C-alpha cells in the first residue's frame, strides 16, 4: 500500500470508528464536565468556575473566590479547541483519531499485512476497556482518552515519521492530561535518537505553564489539588496519601485477577462496576507474551513504570469497566503486539472474543441499568 492510499485508508478507518463509537455508546457521565467548565472559565480569564453544582463534588474552593479542580493545565487546554462540541461527539472523535494513528503506527513493523494492521488499530478502542470507559464521556474518561491519543501520536512521529517537535507536542497532550506519563519521557527520548531537544520544546513550555498555574491556585508548583479534595481524602484507602505501598496488593488483584460476577439474567455473568482483570476484559492481551518485536524492551519498560504507578495509587479508578487508568498503557501494548508477526487464527479468535466482551460490557454499562454504583 502506497503512502497516499495508506493515509486515505487511515482516515477512512478513523471516520468509521468514530461513527461506530458514537452509535454504540451512551454518554452516561457527560454531566461530570469538570474540564469543560474550567476551560470556559479559563477563556474568560478566571482560574475557576463561579458555580459549584452539587454533583461536581471534586471542585475545590479558591481563596479568591470560585472553584477549581484537580485537572492539569494541559487537560483544560485540550478542551478549548473542542469547547463547542458535546462530550459524546468529542469522545467519538478521540476514538476515531486513535484508530487513525494506530493504523499508521502499524508500519513500525514491516512484517504487518494490511488486514493485520486493521485488526490491531481497532484493538485499543473496541477490544479493550476503552469502549466503555471513554464512551461514558465524563471529564475523567476524556482525559484518559486524550492521554492515549497523545501517546499514539507521539509514538508515530517518533518511530515511523520522525518529527521531533510534533512528537513532543503529542507527548505534551498525553502528559498534560495524565501527569504520571512524565515517567516515560526518558523512553521517548531514547527512541527519538535525534532531535531530542526539539522534542522537549512543547512539553517544557507546558510543564512550566502548569507549574505557574498550580502556584497561582495553591501556592506550590507541585500541588495539583488532590490533597484539597476533602471527600476523597476522607476515604479509607487514601489515609496514607495518593501514592503508597499499602494499596499495591489490592490494586494488583483488581487489575490482574478479579473475575466477573454471576447473574440470573442473560448473559448470566457480568463485570463488577469497580473493575476486573484486564486479561479477562481483553483476552487479546495474552498475546503480549509472544515475540514482541524490535521495540519490546522499551514498551515493557514503559508498561512496568506506569503499572507500578497504577498499583501504588490509592484508588483503582472507581466506577468503570476493568481499569480506566490502564488506558494509557495501550499504546505500549500495541507496540508489542505489532511485533508478533503474521495474522493467525489464534489472533483473530482472541480479537473477536475481546470485541464481543467489550461490546457486551458497553451494552451492560451504557445502555442498561443492571450495572450501577
């Protein structure tokens, strides 16, 4: 496939994915529009919103009046270009853009055929927990979607079409929405090989602006506001802080081993609303333990760093299918899976099963009242 036809194929797949995602999801959490409200306030020259709706219980009062949140400056800036879009449309566009970049990123391994690349590019959105969690369309889920999209773009412009400044801008989109992704910055720099200073231009500017934003709000460049969310800090699992060794065993069980619940109604099993094993939610991930390709060391290192952070977090993600916090792991998992050679019957079967599980979860979570907090 030539580069031009490949580009059109990526655009077509992205548009189809966006439409499919929009039609199969229901924005049950779109009213949790923290970043949208904060973006509107930012455009109005204010640090926070003037109103505090009762359902937005994570808003933090500011000393000078108004309310802010725990969201990074990058998460607010990400919303501004999309400020007029409904949350449901935005989440669908994020899903379509992810499919677009994952298809292009599939070129990172020359052995991948077009059918295999088409399967792989759909995997992170429709064969994992992304379908449900991003489909909820709340601010929490949209930031995770931007983080996944930012990493997919950063990897493409790092490994396939080397454009350091653009790659850095996509990385800024990712860590601007999920600050913990700064952990994998050294891996991007190692993969970039040349133009590393150019890669750092946009992330550095965003980091400095974020520090200033935090200082103006809370008096410290390193204070993102989490300790000011009274309701969260009173929860028993946060008594040792937001990151500690105490929740590791509990989080590991939820992330890796927790199963489905039994039910007397079809389909007779259903996931817990508080998470389940990522391997049960997406059996396709069992293929991670095959060859892995030429970037497997970098990818496994990134997965290890981010997973260590996830396991030490005091909250496993709240109401969700599997683990919404694990969405930023998927670009790195994609890199490993892309290096597994030719399309096989086993791959196709596991992909189909994963799509079926995710589709069933989307129906249960987003279209029925059978799974609720």
